[in-house]
C-alpha cells in the first residue's frame, strides 16, 4: 500500500491513470500524445505505477499495452471500507458513471495479482473441478482442457454439468489458459432483478474471452494476470465481471478468494452466507 500511495501522490502519474481510465490498453506512444512531457519522463512514471501494481502490461504482438490494475485499490478499500459502506460508495460511483459515461468501443478488463504458490498449483486451481468449486461459489468447471473442448459448469457435486457454450481456446499448462465466456443465463436475471425484456436485450451481446497468464515472480510467488476482453460495446457483461453491477463481486472478488484459498487453505467467506447468519 505504501508503494501505491507514493505512486498516486504525483499529479503526472494520476493523469496517466486518468487517461487509462478513459481508454484502457494504450501504448507508450498513445499515452504520450498531447502531454507536455517527454517520452522518457512518461516511461519513468509508468515504471513507478507498474512497480506499485497500479498499472499492468500485456504484450500484443510487438506492442506493449498498459492497463489499469484494480487490485491495489481494492486492497485499500477492503482495509478501510466496511462491506456496507463499500456498497453505498459503489452505488454512488455507478450513478456518476451512468451520468458521465459515453459509449465505449469494446472494453477490456485486466487484473493482476500475486499469489504465494507455485505455477503448477495455480494451474490446478484454475482447471480442477474440486478446486474451482471451493472459490467459484460452489460451481465446478469441468473440462479436459484440450483446445476446442467445452468448459462445463456443474452446479452441484452430483448434478449434470451444463454446457453454456464455453470452449477452450488456449491451454499451455502452468503458463496460459484461455476460453470463451458464457452469456447471461436466466439465473442472472433473477439475481439482478431484470425483466424478461432486459434479459433478452443482454442475450444479444457477443461472447467474450477470458485469458489467464501465469508467470514466475520471486521466490515462491507467481504473477497471475487475468485479461477478459472482446465484449460488445457498452457491455453489461463487462460491468458484471468487473464487479460494477450491484450484487456482483466479479473477477476481483473471485480472484481474492482464489488467492486466499491457495495461501491459507480456505477461500474467503461467502458474503451472502455471512449476511444470512
């Protein structure tokens, strides 16, 4: 957190984060456009933001794209905001976003976290049904993880796995995993309180893609980067997986539970169960 606060203290670095917030996934050249500062200075600022995990980078061919990383900000919110206050703050933020938002081309979600585990164990956590059930809200992901194979959802241990149309796109053990994402289901409409017409409108969104990149970091720590992209413009699914819809923790909450499970042996408590108690 100290690194994050030091990085945010500089107005030039905050401006770079604002530019990424306006349009995520920019190259160094794009970030320099229109700034009254040198390319070298922008590069140094980006290095500070990367060291604080506020910015993460993804290689696309010969280009290096820069993305906002929400993990440090979520850690700060978890430390000083109760769940009740955080939900109220999110509601106000959603209102501001709705009033100010302009249609986006095709949004991208990128999230980087560091997990004290091995690449092999993290791969198992992403691919083994017994593992995924423990942090994926009771859902087991079932697949042989061969390119082209389905990724099935099993809601109950003795239930029949459901095919939601997800397919494995890339499977490089201990390094990279990618598969197509499902569309909204009737249970989503019930959870979010959508009408039949609202659900039908959201079913028109194109399928997106989620990719997990695993890299050795230092000692017994690995770097996990989740890239979820190829959404429809102004996608409701993008807001859901980002945790921007009321009642949806999205990838940030799920990845926090995955990290907790691998580091402590137990996933984060289900907040809905905690409220019921």
